[in-house]
C-alpha cells in the first residue's frame, strides 16, 4: 500500500481507521451537540439580535481582531459571541502605507552550478489577492521565491539577508545537508536578526524536488509568502521517463474576508487546534493559475504543499495520472492513480496527459465535514485551469507514457528495508494533545464533537473554536511511550549508519484528534507499513501523513551526523510544542 492509496482509503469514501471503541457515528454527535447548544443559547428573538449585533461589532473592529469567515451552515457556538484570541493581532508592515512597498514579482528560475553563490533578500512586498492589496513577504521580492536549480552532488552557496521586521532563518526542507546549515533556531544556528545575513552551504546529494522556508514562526512568515523550491537534477538523463515539458505546482491557501487578511497571532499562533486553514486557494502564489497544453502532450508536474495545515487531494479531471516520485526519490515502480494526497511539506512528481481539447480543472476534491451537523459532504476547489488546445501530439514520448517503469536501482536500495518489517520498533511515539484555559463553550462543544473522529481533517470544520484556540492554551504532544517523555524532553542518540524503526500512533482518544504530517530533518526514511499493512511500493520520504487512529512504521536511515528535529509539519502544531531533537553521532 503506497501513501497515495490514502486517496482511496480515506478520501473518496470518507472512511478510514475505525472510531475508538464506544464512540458513536456522526449523527449521534450532531444530535448531542445540538441539544447542548440549545441549552446554552439565549432564548427569544431579542437575544438572537443581540448575538448578531455583537458578532457584527467584533467583525468591524478596525485594525484588530475580526471573526474568521464562517460557513452559513456552521452557526456560532453560544457564549463565544464576543470572544477573542488571547494574543495580540499581527499584520505585516502594520502602520506603513502599503503603496510605498515594492510590488512582488512572479518567481524566477536561477540555475546554479557547483560552487556558485546566490544572494537572497527576505523582504516586505506588496501583493494584491482577491482584490485586496496588502503587505506580504517574499524571497527576493518574488512569489514563490526563486526556483533554484542545481545538479545532484553539487554544493552551492546561498547568502540570506533579513529585511523584514522580525528574526528569521531558512530551513532547506528534505536536504541531507551539513547540520549547521539546517536553519533551526538555537539548535543549528542563531536567528538572522533584522538587517543581518547568514550564509548557507547547501550540499545536494539526492535528486528531486525540495523546498525552503523559515523555521521561526513559520505559521506567520511562511503563510505570508516565504517559500520556494529547490530542484536538484540527476546526471542520469533517464532518471524520470520522457516528458514534453515540466510544470511547478506550489499549493497553498490563505485566510481572508471582505476586509483582507485575517490577522495572525503576535505572541503565539491562533488556530492551534486544527491549524490555520485558508479559504482562498493559491497555486504558484496566485488565485487563477492556468496553463495551455496540446492534446497528447506529456506534462510532468512537480507538486509541493506549502500550506500551514491543509492536506490536498489533487485531481486532474479525468486525465490519466502516472505517479512517479515523492520527497527524496522515485517510487520502486510507477503506478496509475486517480488523485494525489499531498500533506503539508510533501512533494510528489506526476506525469499527466490530457488527450482531448477543452478545459480541465486541476482541483482539490475532498469529503469535507461539518462538525456542528456531524455530516460529510463533497467539496471541490479549483486550483488551476488547463486549456487543452492546438495540434495533437503523438510521438515517442506520448507512446512511452503508456509504459509503467520499474526502477531497478530504487528496488535494490529498498529491498533490504523490507527485512525490518517483522522486527519490533526501536521506539514508539504517540501523538496527542493537551489543553488548558480554553473558553468553557469550546470545552463542552469539543467533548461532544469527539464522539465521532474523522481520520483526516480536509477542511476547517469549526472555524470559530479553532481561531480562538492559541498556542498558549494548546500543547500538541509527541510522547515516547517507553519513557513517558514528551516533546523537547525526548532526546534520542544514534550512530551514523543505524537503521531505526519508529512506530508512530495517532491516538483517537484526546481533546481533538487530528492528522499529522511527520517530518524528519536531515535524514530520509521509508514508510514500511500503515496499520500493520506492508507498503508494497517504497519511496524515500522526509514527510509522511498520519491519519487519526492509525499507526505508521517508518525506517529512518541515520546517514547524516548532527542534531536534528522530528516534528509535525502543521505550522501551528509545531509552534504549540509538537517537536523534539535527536542526535546522530559520527
């Protein structure tokens, strides 16, 4: 079972790991929640008018907090009408005339060879999204940041200068690089203070698509536009199969209302329960990405998910989609898929042919959930439009597309990994959550809401409760079951060359069970099994999604000495504590 098969298992049907024993189905949760809501609700039309007025007043607060956009089918939880997050609101470049800022530019491609140096400025820029002009951030003033291309095995130098209003770092996600250039504040480097610079030496031992982003308050800085790709090319011209062209799809979302961006938390993140879901979809930094292809043309898409928390299920209309590669390598064999599940920080490479003229939507096709009503419902967001037009293509590349390749080198590399399927894990982690100081209506509503547990949160099904839950009140936890240690109290030590089997269990018995994309810095791993079902098509990963109630066995190749992080890549969960460090000794 590949990670991509999560689409069949969890998305298409809305099914997944069974709810915990004794827990009911969604309708039961909805009934109980409705009863409790009625008990809390003020009686009569006058009280309802007062609630509407209070919500409107809060929504209109100039320069402060505004209530996040709400689905009309998700009514306000009584008792929260005037509630605000317990942190101060933050917007970039507050108090500055946004029209004095330089306008951001589309991403440019930078080709680097071994030994080359590239300068990157972290800057404040002006962007217009959904007819709202506001301050955002950019690497070299671009959205996304420059696409850096470098040959496999090379070492390139990137000098980063910080020109935004807060300290930052750059994490080179997925690279097995020298530890001191990993970009983790206090662990591998000091923050890059405002006006200061830091020089990264990037050795790139693996071919594939990687990306770079901040590792300080990434819930804010990354969401405001600080992300870019690093594409490492193999010297083997047949590393991937033949394609007519390559396209980048950088998937993101951002939270807006009719006044612009909903502010972020200054001292700590808001949206600490589910992460900050956006309601405006972005591809390559824009809301209306489009491309034109010819019928029969083989298009290779390099996809990266840079969203704070949203996992996408990407469909390409009814087009034939070939799954080729993921984070750090190709799959053992290419496969046909109907969609691609891509969690925050993951990358996938797919080849697609659009055979007929017309317009095809690349879409996020999900089973959303309404926690208040306890209902699943289908939901589709168009991410990009493909216009298929022109003279058809029918050549050797098109013909080769119909063949699914087996990758002998990859299969030989991973065959030894399967020998670890039967052995006990070296470590077992449990993912859970602890809360303190949340408003009572949230506590009561959540206690009833978790009568049913969806394995994946595809949408923000409780916007108000999520927004009001800050990183000062929510602690997301990775717990070592052998020692009971949690988060930063965990510290594992390995030797270079160790193959370490880690089992991660996502407990369904907590205040708010939630899927987690687990990311390991500086190393690579394979997902050996999910829920004791062996993975029959291995690929080297650095990030993998773990649904609620599921167990995931990963085998980490400890190949890179240094002090490294393991954490959840939902930005708000990371900021709320869901991380720890481990050491690989020479």
